[in-house]
C-alpha cells in the first residue's frame, strides 16, 4: 500500500514539473519573438520603419526611434486617409528641411565639397515647392523666404573648397529655414542651436535634428561650441 501511495505522489510531482517547464518555455519563446519584432522609425520620416540601425529609404538616416503600438496605429490611420498621389505643402517643407539638415552635417564634418553638393540639392528642393498649394498671403511670405534662401544655397553650391565662405552663407540660410519652420511648422522634432562666437561674437543660429551640439560654423575646431536655444 505504501508503495502505491509513493508511486502516486511521484507521478503527480513529475506532471507538475513538466507543466512548469512548458510554461517557462512558452514565455521565453514569446519574449524572444517580441524582441526580434521590435521596430524603429526614421526621425525625419516616422512612416519608414525597420530594424534599429537600418537606413531610411527616403533620406538615408538611421532608424533610431522606437515604434510603439499606438504609433503604428497612428501611422496606419494617416496612410489610410492620405491620397498617396497628393503632395502637400508639408511634404515640400519636409523635403527642404531634410536637404538643409544634410548640408548642415557636411559643414559639421568640414566637408566643403559635400556641402556644395548638398547646397545644390537644397536649391532643387526649393525649386520643387509648388506654390499653387498656398493661398496668396502664404505665397508672398514663402517667396520672400525662398528667394533669399535659394541665393545662399546657390552660393554654397558654387563654392566647393571655400568652406569659410560657405559658412557665411549658411548663417543667413539658417535664419531663412527658421522662418520657414515658423510659417509652416514641422512634422519632426527639431532644435534651434546658437553659436555665440560666430561672426566676431555677434552669434548665429542653426537648426539641428539632434539635441547633441555639433557646430557647423567651426566643425572640428570647436565642434561642441554652442547651446540649445529651443525646441521647434
């Protein structure tokens, strides 16, 4: 009789142990699956997602922004409502901002030729802006900004090898981009930074996509000179 009771207890213990291990295995599998499916988005194009560190298909920036379930729902909702054949004023503005950010980053890296190339790209972005999407008042205000900005972008594009001259035009160009963002807003979180030493201590602003200070007016000479003034 005792042998039967001991056998029954042993069988129950083995069954409980097996169930516990099965549940642990299921939990581990679920967790691993969740980690492998985690998505990240482009800081400039939140609709572009993929694995962390992959490149954005639209601007080439790394995918660094974690995508929550809510964000995914929002993106899906926007995509459903938007006619993919319609290019809006916001799309043109984003195009200009991305071109400006790429130009700014070439100056940060002391890359005069790269800055010239990106200056030409920025000029093309301004040329693409279809002012038919604006009312009369907006069109006048936009053209005031764009005409000045295009002149500076063109100078930067035509002066590869003269980085000091390019940076002089970049200072005024940055004011134009700041005015453009004031007028139309921006889909992305951007930052207005300030260098107190540029232009003989008069100072100058630039627009950045990151909080980290990387000075485009002095590059490697004083890379971290400056401060964040505000979030745009």
